[in-house]
């Protein structure tokens, strides 16, 4: 049966969502208790055993996040139970009816293979289990729009009331690998249970028992070779803003932009928007196109008339930043020049930057402009700046932290699926090298909604790669007096 799109959900479904979000946090905190430290170390060894060691460096974020998720849902503790089962038994008396129902269903869930049927912008995905052919709609307002129809996902799907949600980040394979992978799993299942003649387990049991092996196979097929080159460089600039709503409203009615999409969190709060930045029209002039926007001296251009306009850049709008991307330095300069013109009152120091650029001294404005290899690196940098600003760090310290992150990206080119992990890691690393004891990994992890163990792992890689030391003079704001 086709899956119908549904934008609105009931009050009861809102309760299920809140219960699911809170239960995820409780399970994560429970799994990090010292009593499980031995099991956690053993689980990590088992999970990493089958993975190509070359991928451990290039996809560390993905691996550790999925490993921790597997530890919670599938790994059998020394007691013979999973983390979920142990949590349910220990807190049985204090669980709400929603939590009891969720735990019962989540305990039998598994990482499975799904075919992408359709992407529903700002709603989620429709996927089909390749073993049972059951179609479900996964509610995810932030679902990426660039996954091709027919792609294969290795991921865990969790029922939450009347809806379904993804447990964590998944792995994606092209559609062409669907049949070869299914045949490989069918053959492995026969061989794995071949000697157990009296046992005929279903796919769910097999997928849970062989999860680390299957994960390694899919990673080997789906992730790029870390030794391959040819990565395209983009020029990226970050502009701090004071009113994202004015920017978004202007973009929606302006002929100089084309809005691509908007994303919101589970509570309905704005997260980000993407838009194409358009150049001069190759035809009749659009009325008002030379007028500045609500952040400048005039009004939004009238988009009633259309003309052919080339795309000169891409804009990612968050609540605090405009992140501008272009393929060349010249196009980036044109894009940034347009934004400074339209939003000079909304961009922090925008008027000063605009006057400097008009005065022919762009060097002073572009001094902090980095050639980020990927857009996600710039998003992390924006998160680092925002986080340090909120914590009261000076502009000089913010620059040092961003330089630290840029140096690491230039050297290692890390694969990133969760930008919050790296933002928290860089903030922690900078606080560490500044020799400040006020920031703890646990506090940052809670603020950014990630695991302290992941921050610890990323910090170790960052420190080793850049050979960081306390009061490191490449990045620290104060000299080391020791």
C-alpha cells in the first residue's frame, strides 16, 4: 500500500516523540555508567575487529557513533542481557507507560537493509525492507535531499507511537549493490547457521548476531578509499548575523536568491535553510534588483518578473550565521559582496566590511577566509565560534580555535556525519590548550547531545595529529609561562 504524506501529528504523538527523545538520553547515560566500562571496551574491540583499519582513520565519527548504538541495542553484557534489557529491569517501577512500550519494541529492533523509495522534503523518507518488502515512512525533517531513489540504507528504525524514527546515522550504498549484497547476506546466513540443524532463525536474529560483520561489509563497499584523491576544493566564508528571520524572509521574496529548503527540529524550531545565490540576469533587468534588502537601505527586489540568472554561490543560513560557498575566489567575492550590500545592518560589522571593500582594501576583510575542503568543515567552524562566544571567549581566542580546526582539516580531511561532535571536540581541545579547567567533556556532551566517549576519541585524534600541547603558541591566546 502507498504511504500517505502527513504533516500534522496528534497531541498523543507529540507525547510519544518526547518520550522517545528522553528515553534515548536516559539509555545513553545508563550505558556510560562505570559498571559497564569493561563490557563497553570489549564491545568496541568486537565491533572494530572486522573493519578495515584504513577506514578507522577516515570514518571515525561514523564508526564510533554506530558502535555505541550497537552496544546499547544488541551487545550481550556479561549478564547475558543487553543495555536496553538491563535498563528496563533496573527502572521498571519508574517507567512511564510510553517508555515501557518503547523499550519492548526497541529491544527487538535490529540494523536492517532498506531500499529508499521516496524522499519527502521536510517530512522524512519512505523506505522498504529488502527482506520483508514492508514499506514504512520514517519521520525526519532533516532527511538529506540528495540521496538517490533506490539507494540502500543499513540503519535501525525505531517505532515511536504511530511513527518511525532512525536510531542513529546509517550507511548508504548505491542501488546497483542491492542484489549482490542481499545474495551475500543470504549465503552468509546459510553458512553461519549451517551446523545448527535444529535452528531456523529469522532475519532479525541473524542481523542482530552478525551486525558487526555486516556493518564492516557495507562500510567497505560504501565509504570512499581514504587514499584516493581528487577532492574538489570550495571557497567558504562565514558571516555572523543578528536576525536570521529577516534574512530568510528577504530570501523568500528576492529575485537574487532561490530558496532550496528549510529544516526544523522535532519541536518545530528553525534549524537552517539553504538557498542558491544568483548573479546578474541574462535578459531584461528585474525591477528593483539594485535595491538593498531589509538589512541595508532599501527593500527586497520584486520577484514578480523573472529572468535567466546564473548561480554564483550557495548560502547556508542558521540562527547565527550565513555560510557562503562558491567554487572560485572570484565567485565567493561576488557572493559575499552581494550579501554585505543587502544585509550590512544584519551582518555583524557588515557596514564596516562593506565600506572597506568599496574602499579597495579587501585584504583586511579576507584575512580570515579559509579554503575549507568541505562545507561541513565550515559548519563545524561556525559551531565552534558560536559555542565559544556563548562561553565568553574573546575574538582572539575564537580565531585561534578556528585556526586549530582548519589546520586539522587541511591535514586529515576527516569524514564528518555529525558536525556537533566536532564542534564540541574543538571547543574542548581549545579550552584544554588554554589551560582552563571550567569545561568538562560530560558537560559539553550534554549540551551538544553527543556521547562523552566520542568527544574523548575525537580529542585524542586531534591532539595526536597536530601534536597539541598546553598553551600551544600556534593557537593559544596567552604565552606559556611554565
